[in-house]
């Protein structure tokens, strides 16, 4: 969401593709993991003379703001730039997995979603040895989320 907002605010010519991370679990498809080795959304593909891939939402919005074209998204005074950087970091510290699976109506289904994710990434790790390390990172993340989503201390 924040990447789409930044693209729109900047006034760039962009198009988006929705990646279904719940039903299809498209973030685990090999074509996507090749772009984003952690197998998470979002990913930005920049097409100029060459194609550049940027991952991680905080890095992506900083990248968008740094582009010379379009509207400026940056505050003009240094104090506000400092504040902006702090706010981006603060938002980035939120554990999105916990926000999604522990404090959300999807909690009821999240055990099943995470189990499917673990199974799919283990299967693909065997089928695509060149992407194995990425798939094991995905497996590990989902296993941790399964534990953390019911850990009151972690949620707090
Ligand atoms: N720090 C990363 C976190 C990305 C992240 O965890 N994305 C979640 C959705 S909000 C995801 O793709 N989950 C799918 C999965 O864990 O398999 C960022 O901000 O880009």
C-alpha cells in the first residue's frame, strides 16, 4: 500500500500487479522468488534503459522519493527530513506477520495459510535447487509466524 501511495504521489507512470499471498501464494512461485529472494511483497521493477529490481517497502519508497522525475515528496527543511526518516523506520519495525496473523480476523485461518506456505516452500526447495536457500528462508519465516502469532508476549 505504501509503495502504491508513493508512486501515485510522485506522479510516475506505473502499473501494478496483485500477488495473492493467501490463496495462490504467488509470492512463492519461482519467477517471483527470482525477483524477490525473501519471497515477500512488495517488489518494484524499474524500467529505464535497463531493468532494476528494488525490494523491501522502506527501501522502495526511499528509492521512489529519490527519483529526479515527478513531484518532490521530500520535506524542505532538515528537521522534517529527519522526522520523515524516523517515521519510515518506525513503520518498518512493525512485525507485519504478527499484524496480519495475530491481530486480524484472518487469525482463525492463519494456521492453515501458514501450513500451506510451509508445505509449498519445502516442496519448491526440492524442485528448484538453485532457489533452495530462498525457500528455506520462507519456510523458516512461516514457522516463526506460527509460533509468534499465539505468543502473547510477542504480540504485545
Ligand atoms: N520488511 C518487508 C516485509 C515484507 C512482508 O513481510 N510482506 C508480507 C506481506 S505484508 C508478505 O509478503 N508475506 C508473505 C509471506 O510471508 O510468505 C517489507 O516491508 O517489504
